[in-house]
């Protein structure tokens, strides 16, 4: 691939010739190794053009090739858990020539997408659901008479502690349907994984029995042909069962899940042999594969946290040189600083994250306040219930989670927090559209579902200074609060912010001819719209059925002729108002049938009302 992102087939002859993955079955081991090198070259050069998921994809190249060599996923079933490690899969399933478009408008999605290929079954972007969907797929295939289809779920060790995974294992062990679960163990989530399940997997990897037994099992398998007779396959499976007993894999065996491994996830011949073996095993099987996140690119292997989704960079003699980006600090930076300030002021304030320490930029907070920082892993429901418990004890927890991931704890927000009227603070990062991450990560539902909960107040800062004020107000409020902010730079305003008062908006700019109401970060667009309208236009009529973008943005981007009914001969004055809250009624109000009305951005003439806080209307 060239630096401009255009593919050069001479560099990647194997990938360029793959119309689908079926040809891999006839590749020699040397050809597969060459294909692995081509995949890594494509991935490394992609980062010269844009940010993308990187280290996680480097770590599954050989695993992906081995899977496609031993299964035919045009008919067999494959679910990649989370899905951000899907790039090698896309490159070998006929999408090589489209790959430069990945994570761009109209291009390939950075996650699995059934609209792109028959090889993609689910648009997966949240962790932990692969085993459940795989169990369902296998059960459904049996119901409709398609038992010949094989089903495989690939799940990382970071996602494995999720509660839904154990719900699925519990169900799979009872059903006893044929199923292969590949545990991709790289000792990482985005950050180093946490929790006792991580410790258990580490013990499986490092158990002294394994080091002596590994070579013996390897020798045994070398003597077993790919399609050996049933006695030979039984012998290999029996040996794996003995090894599970020695190494502690009995956790899975007791759930009626056969445990096989651990094996080297970068040894293609070994992977193929094990894939062929587990493919023929009856009932649910877990294959434990050990990989290295960032494998094949030394800087990424040395720092897989930074290289999970690094900024665009160019490789200079094996060293990444990041492209400099100008711009104001992001809302996430201001949120982190405000959290740190609150924790320093009150030792009862804690912060809880769900495996997103790096994404929420909380590393300095973790280092400075280790006793007030809690990473519960990819377990959002537990995070919220855990926060409720802390809050009931008198602590003041802040739950810092991406908006899209907070959806996973919907019931706990209602039952354990809002119904109890506990003053938990929810910091909803990545609220709104998240651009290249695509539909699985857009945080567009939080206003809708958070404002329905009893006792809940939802706030949205319109500019940088306001975020700290809102967190202070939330921690001083004796009811649940949510603060939503986008993945964007935070605007700085020169004016002195008005104090935060629950239920009151802030007027940013005064005028006489109309009002534009903006909620949160849309304030910047509202101000731009006011500036565009000032002295130029006079909006007198707004008709129903405007495009499904914010009104302020619509007026800022539409032409004068299309947007307005007439021109103003005078120079109107622009005004900006910022409502700051949505407050949901109490449980009693809800029982009595009081409902909150919808609050939409309003654009009238060239007055701008920036809404950073909207109040519930009964």
C-alpha cells in the first residue's frame, strides 16, 4: 500500500488474488506465512492515512488464516466478539481492493457488516455477546435442518469475564450442541485486563505442568494426521482431557465445556491441526489460543495500549512517527481533569470504568488515586450496580463509560440507581455520532433513555468551562445525574459562565429577532448559525419536516434561498440561550401520569439560544 492509502497489488499478490477465503485451503504453510506478512503490511500502511484499530488486528492474523483454512464460513458460522479485530478477516474474504476505504464515509465498516459480505453475520461492536449468538445460531440451524453447518465464536480474554459469557456457557453446557469457542488470550483488553478470571487464565498459561506436558502433546499431535482414524482422534482428545485436569481447565469441564489448550496462536500449522481436531469434536469445546497483541510490529507489541487505536503515523526505520494534530483539548480531557479535581477535594468520590481507562483518558487518575479508582472490566451492568452499592454506603461514585456502552446497564440504572434515588453521577463519553467507529458506537440514545428514568437529571456542556461546573453541581445534587459530551474538541468561551442551576438555561448571546436553542455541544453550531444569519437573513417561517439533523446545523449549511422565506433589509441582532438540564419527575409524579415533553432545537430568525440544560415539562 502506498502512503496515500492506494493499494499496490505487486506488494500483496496473495491478497490481491483472493476473491474469497476458500482458496486458502490449498495454500502451503509458506504461502500462508507470506499472506500473514502481506496482511500486516496493509495494516501498518493503513495507519499512515487514518486512525484505526491496530494492535488487536496484528494479533489475530495467524488465527484468522487458520480458521478460514479449516472451516468454510460461507456456510459455517463465525462470530468475532467485539469485532474491532475484523481487518484480517475482511482482507481475505474478497474485500482487499476496497480496504483503503475502511472507516471512511461510504467505505468499509471497521466492524463486521452483513451488508458487505456473506462472511459477516452480525454487526458486532460490543463485547461479550459472541458465545450467546453462536449458541443461538447452532440451535437455530438444528431447528431448521441445517445441522451440517459448524459454528465458531472467537472471544478475547478481555471480554470473557462479561456476565453474558457465563450465561451463554451455562446454556451451552446444558444443550450440548456442537460448538467451538476460541478464546483469544492476549492478556489484554484495550488496557491490561483485570479481575480474577484474568488471573485464572494466567495460571493456565504459566502452570509448571504445562511446560513439561506441552512438548509431549506436541509430539503426539505431530504423529496424528489431519484426517486420522477415529481411534487416533480419540487418543488426542483424551490427552487434552488429561491435560485439562492437570492445568486447571476443569472450570470449563465442570460446565460441560471441553477444554483444549493453551496453544501458540501464531503457529499456523499447529493452529490448523487443532482447528481440525476441535471441528470434529462433539458438544461444546473451548480452544484456548495464546496470542500477542501487536504481534509482528515491535512498537505495537511493546505498547499495545497506545497502539490499540493510535493516531495516524508513518513508520520511519521501525519507529512510528505520529502526525501532529492541531486543535483544542477534547471534552474527554476536561472530564478527566474535573474528575481528578473532585477526587482530590473529597476522598469519598470514586470513579468507576468498564475496561475503558485509556479511552476515557483516566490513566493519570488511576495512578494518582489508586484507592478511589475502580476498573471492573467489560461488565457495565456490574459497574452500575457496584456504584449503587458504593453510593448507598455514603460514597459519591462517578460512572465513567461511553454512551454506547452504558446502554448495556439500562436495567441497573433504573432498578439499582434511579428507583432508589441514589446520587450516582454518570459521565457519558462519546455521546452523539462517533464518525469512523460507525453505528455500533454512536451514542445517540442516551438522551432518550436517560430522561425517562425517575429522579434523573441529564446535563450536557456546551463548552469546556461548563463541564467542570456540571460535575461539581452533579456531586452536590442528591439525586442521579448524567453528563453527556461528545468525542470532539471542547469550545472555549470568553464570557464568564452563569452558575449552574438545575432547570435553568444560560443565555449566551442576546438579541431581538428570534431564538436558536442548542443542547450541549450543538452550541458551537448554533453560534455559527447566528453569525451566518446576522446582517444577512431574516427567518420568518419554519415548516415541519426539516431534515433529520439539528436545526442549527441545517441553517448553517443550507443555502440562503432554500433555508429562508425572505431577506431582512435591516441587520438583526443574534442571541444565544443555553438550557442546561433535562430533569425527570419523581416516581410519584410518574405514577400520577405526568410526562416529559420532547425538547427540540428551535431556530427563529437569527437569535441563538444555546441549550446546555433542559428541564422536564410536566
